[in-house]
C-alpha cells in the first residue's frame, strides 16, 4: 500500500512475484512541483464502481 498526499493506492495481484514487484516502489520521490501538477488533475470523481452499490 502506498500513501502519498492523502491518496492510498492498493495494487492488486495474486502472483507472489508481482506482489513483491508492486511493493518495491520506494526508490524515488516526487518533487513538490510534480505533486502540485498531479493534484491539479483531480476532478473528485470515482473511476470505478461505487463499492456501496455492489451486490
């Protein structure tokens, strides 16, 4: 699980090798300018189904 700028990303995989690769993401850091650029993309919209409405 990665937490940056109040956003949590949980990578999905069932393959042990891929899970390990997904967890190995801490070898870089975004600059404040890069984070501001990413924040500017936010539209407060869900990109997948609402979990409260799943069967």
